[in-house]
C-alpha cells in the first residue's frame, strides 16, 4: 500500500517559508504531499504583496476554481486535507463545500499566534453591536456546519476560545502550537551563540505592499513619515547599548531591496527565529514573530510614532498597545528623545507576562510536541 496523500489547500502565495513553517519536511517521509495554491483563483490582486514563491514541484497553482476542482477530485479519495480556507465569501464557501463533499479527511487550522486589536471605534463597545456580533457567531457556528472541517488545529487559549465561538461542537479540536512556537520546539535544541546585536522584526510597514493590497485600504503613514526617525532610533540604541541593529525581513518581502529604507543595515531573510535566538534585544511594531522573543526570553522594545500614537492608523495603534499590555514591553515613540536609562529599564523582562503570553497565544500543550508530531500521532497515523 502506498503513502497516504496529504493535500494542503492554501489561499495565498505559497512560499518556501510556508513549507518550512508547516513542517512538511518532517511529514514528507510519511505522506505524499500536494500543495494547492489558490491565490490566482481567489484574489489575484494580492499577488503584488509577495516578492517570492516556492518552486517546489509539489506546489500546483490554479487560475480558476474549475481547474482546481478537476485536479482535487482526481487525488482526493481517502486523502488527508489541511484546509487553510474559511467560508468568508462565495468562492471560499464553494471550496469548503467541495472539501466536505469529498471522501477526504478535512483538517482546519486556527493558529493566530499573536494578539488581536481591540475595538477601533467607540461604537464597537455598544451593547447593540455586541449583541449583533454574538448573533453573527451563532449563525456561523450553527448554519455553516456543512462547510466546516472534521477537526481543527488550535494552539493557545485564545484560539481555543475562538474555535468554540466560531465552529460547531461537532468539530473536534486538536491541541497543538502556533506555527512560531512549533518552530521554536523544532530548533530549540540547536546551539545558539548570542551575538552582541539587536534585531528589528520588519513587517514591510510602510515601505512595501502588504495586506492593504487585498483590503484596498490606503496606507495612512508614508515611508518618509517613518524610516528617517526609525533609523535615528536604531542609531540611539546602537550608541547607548553598544548593540548593532540588524533587520529580520518579513517572509513576504524576501528578495526586495531593503538597504535604502534602513540606511544599509544588514537585512536578513528566512532566518527570523535564529536571529532572535542569537540577539540580545528584539525591536518590533506588531509582528507575529514577537512570539520568538517570548520563546527565547529576549527583551522586547516596541516602537511607534507620533502619527500612530495620535490614531491616524487606529488598527496599528491597537495592535501595538495590546502587544505592550500582553508582554509588558515598553513602547518607544521614535519621534521623541530618550535616555540610556530608559533603554536599560525597558530591557527588564516581565517573565510572568511572557509565560502568560505563551499559554494564551502560543501553545495548548504541556508535553513539548511540535506540530508535525501531533499531526503524525493524532491525524496521519491515528486509529479510525
């Protein structure tokens, strides 16, 4: 008997980074992997946000749902499907319906791994709005059951709660880890020598196309608003703490030139976890990779500007504020002056908050199993 087929349904541009974070190299000896990339069938305009894509022969790209359904039906019998598409519009609902009608075992993923923004408008705190949201989630739970997976991978208390809120009781939770935390578990045994340096977790804000390409939202803050004083802040850190600041490139933007944005600082792609592990300080805005600072117990400093603090971009402001609340990290405004003592005090880690963050956002397990081992034990080789 040959290997089981594993089909990964992915609605965005699939990159080598995704192959790595889904730990497919660990699963490949046990299953025949097929990756179905659907960005060109769903949101082709979002492709502009990506500077790279995987050329792995296991990855197939589809320009239409008709083309995809034809291929899926050919290989889906008795397969395992890792579905990353949720029924949020007609096209995505049709994909989920196709998966449920198939003879495949469909597994969903709900692994946020980071804080979420709070209410962006005062009206969102009104009782009527809260009631409407509860009604919406009740509808999703009970009337979209035909489009839901059989099981759902969750990691952290927050995603467990979201699963109960948004998914039917018939959907079985599989307790796992955020992608970043699982990666940490996979590489934590490696010898990581600490360098006398800091790392900035770049999100591409505001220099490169990002999720705004998909939403159509205009960026409220320009590169000229942000980078000059951000680099000034980096020079301040380098002078006062004697730590050279490197830049960890966001996975979407590996391949783009960052030198003009960061005054020719060293910008490194595809190595975010190891960069954090080997640095003495992490600087960020609202990157999901803040998880690695938590995992490796690294001091964390958050940065924003006068424009962000004033609420020009309320979503970004809320993200950064919530990261500060959840991690205990201090926010530095790059448009203001600080002292060495301010930096030294910000280097003190709130270990209780780090541990709370880990349980809330990063893992639902206590045995230290990375995701690939959970998937092998509880999905791929599980007894029916």
